[in-house]
């Protein structure tokens, strides 16, 4: 689960990591009070869960009240999300610091670079030697000497290195306390007076540990559409695209294959809904959601072992009988109990195919796609 920037900064401030003064607004009518609190110039920052906000025009430095009004209205209208109004802080340099999990070793990985900002990904690709990395045994935690080694390794002067070490230790404490997969400050600004401030923050929580983190919960703002939000509340992964074929697929690996086959045969994907794994008994509920999205055709593909094919087919049949869909449905149900599954599908008048590639070709043909 990703936190919004303002949530990450709340955690930073509580742990003693300096942040610029800010005010969160949800409507343009709240802008004036925010400006009175923070003054001008200031920075307007869209609270969306995407990278590259600056390049997308969703972070704006404004100097006047009129400019702030114009840009705030534009950003709020474009995103429909909250807006963080933040004081503009003069700085000398920008750094990058982050803590994540190194999958290969199972250790925490602390990274720091003296060239923070929007181009950190480019630095990682072209000059990775500029990024200092330090692995941390999580049974011991980040030691003070390790934090010092990182900051002095960047070439910082003593005062800045000590300040950076303190921030890094506090960041690690947050990383552990909130079961994070990633904690990042980019940029960490070195101010003209030698102090530092977190100008931006990313905070990703481990979904498997959310039951321990009651402070945060998924909201509508985390999702692009009502469909995605409704699916998430029911524990059903859902992704919206802009094509023609709705994919109800059991298994992420199979979903990737089916998506590639659809594109190979000239089709496009309208959406993807995962009803395998723990959701295999939710076929009826998944079908209802898929029909609400109104694709031109629904392609159902499964290959179940633990997730039984006959149980999924029963849910599909019940949904078809109840909802009486007017769009074509192509199904290929494979796995445990597939013979019974095929009988169930045929009883509902649904064609029962046994080859996934054949099913994809049929779905693409139905929506008018061109075969390669």
C-alpha cells in the first residue's frame, strides 16, 4: 500500500525528520487560508500516487496569489485529489536517500546519492557508482557508524554528514515500525543554513502487514476508478485499460500470457480482473463487476489446480442466469474439475473451449480485431 506524500510527511515530522511547513486542501475555497499560513512564494503539489509529477505539470512553484489560484484550480480539476500547499524553502543542494528490502539477501538496503531530484532513475542507469549502498541486518538494525559511513562517503562536510546520519537513523526506525517495503526522501534538501528538510517522501507499506497498521487504510483516492476501489474492498485485483476485451483470468502468470496473446492477434484489453487464488469462489461477484465496466466481449480463462474449475464455472453460470449479459462471453476453463466445468458452461449456453489460444482468437474475432 502506497501512502500519499502528505501522509509520509506526517510520519517524518512525528519522528523528528524536518519537513517544510505545509497545508493540505481538498477544495479551491481552502487555498487562501493556506496561503495566509505559509506565505508566497510556495509550491503546489498534487497528491497522486504516481511518479514524474513535476514533469506532468502536477507540481508548480507559484509566486503570486493570482498564479496560485490559477494553478491550484488546474491541478485540482485535473486530478480530483487533494493538494498539498508547501512553503518554498531556499536550498543549496538536493540529496536522495531511501531504504528498501534487498530481495536476494533478505537484508534492508540503504541507498544515498548526492544528486537527488527528478533524474535519480537516470543516475541509477548511467552512473550507478554515484549511489552509495549499505546492506543492513534487520535483526541488528542500522548502526550509527553505518549511517555515518554513508553520509561521509557522499563527501559531505562534518555538520551536514552528522545531520544526514540522524535523519537516516530516524528513517530506518520508521521503515521498521511501519513494516515498509520502501521509504524514500527525494529530494532531501541541504538548506543554506546547513540544516536539512525532506522536500518529498514516498512510503510503501507491506500489504501483508496492513493488519498491524490500523492507522492507514485504502481509500477511494488510492484508485483511478470506482471499479478498482470496489474490487479492492473485496480483495479482487482489478486494472482498467481502454480496449475492447474484458479479461477474467485466474492467475497473474496466465493473465500475462492471455494479454500478450490478445495483442498478438490484434485485439485490445478493456480491463483485467483476477478471480483466481483466494478469489476463485467469487466468480459470480467478479462477473457482475466485469459487466458494469461494459467491455465489448468478456474472455474468461483459467487453469486451476487448488482453485477448482467447476466451482468457478458454477459461479459464472449463476451470474449469467441472474444478469443475462447481452455481450458475448468466451470461456476456457481448465484445471481441477474441468469436465464438470465444461458441462456447467454448456448448460448455460456458453461455448466451452479447451484451448486458451483458440479462445483468445475467438474473442478478438468477436470484437473485430485483426489476426496477425
